[in-house]
């Protein structure tokens, strides 16, 4: 590994070293600027490109990644290779060091304008557990589940950056006895997910083949797909989740380029049923990703979901999403669905962790939680663990505090 | 009625008279321009505003309505009142007439950048018929159906303007015997719908009350929500339609301002169950709209769906969509769901018209259709019929021809 940089304080093995370099949008009093992060420093992308790669500067001049995302993947890779070079080779230090600024005191913003937001359901452990809770009289996995990655469109307009307060949604629910009630959700939940930011848009009628996925998967972020379980349970037949999800979806402020995950690629779980050709990845390099998530509730880690246990890969989700000819646009986001592992402490939602509310979680000080209360803070973190020949890679975090929605008129 | 204009050839009762004035984006060789339509003429909005209302000109300078949609509804109403004045009062004729141009030879474009696209399911006749076909063993209407307008998010990136060729989607379907097959959809269908374009965006956590709906409902268009029934039937449990819908959604090129429908307001059908407060419209002016649709397949009218028969109104759909605190953005689009009336010739989908394929439609020349074949053209038209004290109002049309999707690699 040559993860070495002249940047002071970033030693070998630093999880935010030169092997990471996620992109974000940060403001320091003025308007947001696109930056690359190394350690706890932000490198101003437009300023760096103006000095060292002027032809790339127009792609990073706005406070969102979309112009860069509109370029071909080759351009993304060239920018990343340049950044690695500038931050590694001491010859560039005089030009680059003045453009580094401590992140402390800066404010992070959503670094891309979201086109469409799609949420999948790619964890077998999660889908089975939810099936058992929501549909106890039927088989836990829907019939199509192992034939295709089930997904749906979410609300892109309510995708917000980590740190945005989450107003508890009002809505309808059915209570015991069959009556319908309206009020603040009583079963507000989280979903710990991994998100994928897309670029290099396509044209209508042109599917993306599995083998071409890397030409469109720009980078990776963390997602908390907040969910109001009581609203969702009442509304979701037959068209799927709507208000139970659309009030807010939080994403981490840092988008880690796909290339940073080269050493994290791992085989997905064995497939139980033969896959239709466009999803058959047996002959390809593995697309599973060894990302370890951590869910913290009010300062206590309550779960450690393993992304490597996901049945469907990002490449399969992308191939599926476009096989019908649907376009993708620069800035489209899709998320994996709740990441849950096979073990009890590996579920990515409170619904699962509290077994539908029947087994509340014990927190320090005698506090218990089945679902979220106002004032609760949830932080989801992710990292690629260090391994032989592999440095730890941090994905940053996605955080949010629940607040009461203002009373309706 | 004072629907009089100095524009030559637009007599009293013309369905595209000065009471209509829909907005569109049209190009004549060069880049698209925003226009208002009267008869078969286009009035260049930026040029007209520069001459007669310079403060409004920046809102119509781009080829999309979004800057205007971002302004408050009061501004929309002022622009419309100005247009009516300019095209009615002969004093403005010398300034305005040179800015009118025949639409013939122009190319229409999608006149707004779509934020989120939501599709509802607001026709009781459609929902019941589909329930009987897709879920024959359960009650035809989902349990929540009369308590809330069921809806879901569609793919905004594949909303296309009328005239865009529709590539037949590929996808998975289950065939008899339970096997899973992949290929071009064998049950390609239409859904004739009415769409609503939103403006005056809101902030997270701020629902839109029923009484405020007119402050956000900018205008009305026609929608064909193309649907691949075989893909949809296999994929939709439990998260709703995905690839069965996301390949394309066509909209008419003309957005008719809400004010043009003042005389079309009509009472929706009686409500069978008591409504939760935020949906209870009993005390409000009626929000039903007397729009008559017409579905034409290869030149033959096959259905005449009545929008006035819809159970849920646009105001209720908007109040529901935001009651959980979800924002709306300028350019968001929602559609009613398939418009079907109670009579046999009033269904807005082939699924219903052919009773799930069991009763193919007879077209001229001995041709029959259960679902769409390559080369088929569908045109959906809409109008508010003339009535005492009311001129006919044309909504234009949404058209599309089905083409084969290029073979996959």
C-alpha cells in the first residue's frame, strides 16, 4: 500500500487517508464549496483544479457534484487520480497546502442535487424479519424476492443532509378494533442503509449491463431511511410505502468514490435460485462490499449491521433498475434497503431490534426504547474494516435528532 | 362570459380561447421558449412580459416554468390576468400581435423540470376493477382505500412529453406453472390520467391544508402512465409498482392554469366513510373537476373516462401527500391514477377494457387488442365540456407510439 501523504498528521492506516478522499460540500460562513476530505481537512476542489488541472475546474465550480456526475466515469477517475497525486507527491505541497482548511467550523451540505431516489430491499435477513412482523400469515419472503431486487421510488425532495432535524410525521394509522386514528406517528423508526450516487446519465431505452455498472456508480454514502411504521402498515397495500417514508431520508455528507472500495469487494452470499441473465453475476468480479455499519441511539451502539451479508449487490440493483429502459440521471441516488445481518445484534431497524415492539431495547440508566421518542438522536456510521493489505476506510456518519412536528392548524 | 379576444379566428366558444391560455415550451428551429397558447398560435411569454410587464419577464425567461412555479400563486394569477388583458383589450393589439406565431412547425417540449412525481389511485371504479383482476381472492378495494388517497412515487426522470416514442420495456414475469421468464412485456398498457403541476414550494414539516390547495396547484395536464402489467404483477409485493411503470410516463405539452377550471368545479361522489379532519372537504367549495377524457387507439376512440367520477380530489391528494410534513417543490407533478367511470366504455386502461385480456377490444378491420402491440399509437384527449354559462375548454392531448426496445446485448 502506498497510502502515504505529505499532509501533516495523516499517518499510515488513517481511515481518512489518501485512499479515501470523499467528496462533500462545505461552507465556512459563505456559500458552500465542493471539497475533498483528507483527515479533518477540506481541500477546495475548484481552487485546486484551477491551479493544477484547469480543464476539470468547471466540473467542480458549483456547490454540488452534478456537473462532475454528468461527465463520463473516466473523468471521475482522472480527478481522483489527480487528487491522490497532489496529496501524495511532495512536489505539489507548496501549491496545495494553502488550499486545505480545517473542517471544524464548517457546515456540511447535501453535495448533490438528487434526481430520482430509489430504495431497495436487498437484505434477506431484513426482508424475512419484516415479513414475519407485517404479514405473519404468509411466507416471510415475497415470492419474487430471490428473483429480482425488489425496490420502489422514494421522495427525492425530502432527502436531507446528516444533521437536519427530523420532524415526527403526522398520519393515519389503524388501531386495535379497526378504528382509524390520526396523529403523530407512534412507531417512528430508522433504517440503516448504504446509498449509491449515480452519474453518466443514460438515454431512454438503454439498460445498463451488470458489466458496465462501474461506469455509472460514482460513489457511496450512508443513508437513514426514517420510517413511520404505523403509517406504513396502514397505507402500503397495494402500491407500497408512501407517507410512512416520504417525510425525510437522511444521507451522510461525504460521498466516497467507488474506487476507494476496490479492496473491499467481496463475494455476496450464495444464490439460492438461478438468476435471469441480466442479474447473473457469477462470472463477474464480486460486487459485495465489506462495509461494517454501526447504529448508535442516544450514545449507545445498539446494532452492528454487516453490509457484506446483503443478498443483492449494487451492480445488480442498477442493472435491474434500468433493464426496462429507464434512464438514470446524474445525481440519482439509490439505497440498499435496511442492512440487517443474521445475528440478533445486527438488525438495521428498531422494528427488528425490538421485535415489532414486543422486546424493547434496554439503554443505560434503565431507559428502554421500542421506537423513537422526541429528542432521540440516531447516528449511523460505516467503515471498511482494516484487513491484511487493506487500510481502514471511514464512510463518515449520518445523524439526526427527532423533533415534534408543529401542531397542525 | 367575456371570453372575447381580438386575436383573429378565435370566436366565442373556441375551446382554446382566452379563457384557456395554457402554458407550454415550443421551439421553432432554435432553443425552446415559454409560450401561452391561444387558438393555434403561441404568444412568446418573455417577449410579451418584456414589453408590458418587465418585472415578470425574469420568471418566464427560461424554457421551463420552474422559476414561475417558484413564485407565490399571487404572481401566477397576476401573469394570467395580464395575459387575458393583453389578448382581450384591443389597445394592446399593436404591441402583442407581432409576438404571436403559428404553432404549426413548432416542436413542443416538456414545459417544466419535474421534481417528484407521485401517482395516485383515486378512481373507485378503477381500483375495484384492478383489485378484482390482480387479487381475485380478496375484497376489491384495499382496506385503507376510502380513508386516504392511496399513492406512490413514480420515476420523475422518465416523465416525457407527448410524442416521445415509448420503447416496450423488458422485464421479468411469472408464467403459468410458476416459471420466471425474461423478455419484452407482453401486457403493455396505458393509464389515462389527469396530472397536477405544483408550485410555491414548502418547508419540511409544513403540511398544506385543504383550504390552501389553490396556493400550490398551478395547473393541469394530461398523463399517460404507461404500464407493463406482466412486470407489475410479478414485482409489486410488498413495495408497489417499480419497473412496470418506470420506463416512461407521458404528459401533454400544455399546462392549463387552475383558474381556467373555475367553472368546471363540481361535487365529488358522496363519501361512504367519515374522513379524518385533514381530508374532510365537506365545508369547502367542491374540488371535483368536470373533465371529459377520451382514449384513442390507432384512430378509434375506445373509451371516454369521466374525471368527475373520481372519489378523491386534487386538493385531498395534495393535503394527504404533505400531511406528514413532506415538502413540495416547484415542478412537482402528481397524477390522479387511472380515470375510470362506472360504465363499460369509461375505463382508462386496456386491463379493464379487455377484462384482464379475456375480452379483447374489437377495432376496425377485424383487428383486436387486449394490450398494445409495437406500432400502436395511443392519444388521450381531455376537455371541459361546454355547459350553460361555460365555454368548452380543451386540455390538448398526450400521444405516444409504442416501439420495440432495442435487443439487449
